[in-house]
C-alpha cells in the first residue's frame, strides 16, 4: 500500500483543515495516511495573546508531532504550512533543518512531495512559500508533485500551479473554496507516489 505522510503546521487552524482534507482524499484513494504536525516553537506568551491560536493549540494536542520516521516510512509527503514573510513558517523549517541525517543517508531521495499553503492576502507570499519548500525538497532529491494546471479544481481555487493556496481573512475565514483542489492535489500525490514506487 502506498504510504503518505501529511505534515502540517498551523497556528489558528487553516493549514490543519487543509491537511485534514488531504488525509481524507489520500485514504479515499486507497493509500495509508499519517497526519502529523510540526512542533510549536512560539513562546506561550505569544500563543496566549491570540485567542484563535490558543484555541487551536489546545484543540490539537492529541495530534502527534512529526518525527524522522514519518519521513522514512512514507512514499510521499504532503506539506501544509502557512506563509511567513514569503517563506514557510519557522516551525516547519526547523523540522526540515533537523533531517540532515536521513538526507546524508539518501533516505529522502525519490520521496514524492507536494505542498499547500495559506496567507492573509493573495499576494502575501503564497507562491514564494511553496517555492521555498520545493528548493529544500530538491536538495533532498525528492520528486516534486506540483499540480500545474492539470485539473479544473485548481483553477477554481485560484490557479496556483505550485500547490493549493488559500487566502484567509482577519477572522480566520478562507476566502476561496479550495477543498476540491486540496483533495485533487492529494490524489495526484498518491498517483505519482504509486508510479515512482511501483
């Protein structure tokens, strides 16, 4: 069975929701899914100062934190991470930065990867965030499964060829309907992972 790790970081819940939709689609495509989160690095004072952040942090305490084994186990990896000043959030970057051991052993080569993201405005670095992720994945020797313009669902979600991205307003509401795009991207990742790992 094709195995997909869905690794997310989310402060207030947007990228968690994207990850949940991806997990649903991975499983419906007949693959095995693991949903794990990047460890929180922010101090308690910052989390407690934002009610939405605190609520989401408390509500997802039962979600396991990602480990190196979640990378080595998987044929494919779907990352869901918000944009921070045009690059991925530090929590996800920190996790990736600690994977030098498996990279040196060649254990990241040919892992099929795909990324999703969010930001508070449509030109707030969404595409740059996915490109920053994919640059790291090229160093891993990974196979990048970007959606391109291959399916109608991607157009209705804004047409980002690098991966599904969504704009979130100040109240945490997604401004585009991206559920179908997320699920199609997840199915696409499963398909490519099956082909690579035949």
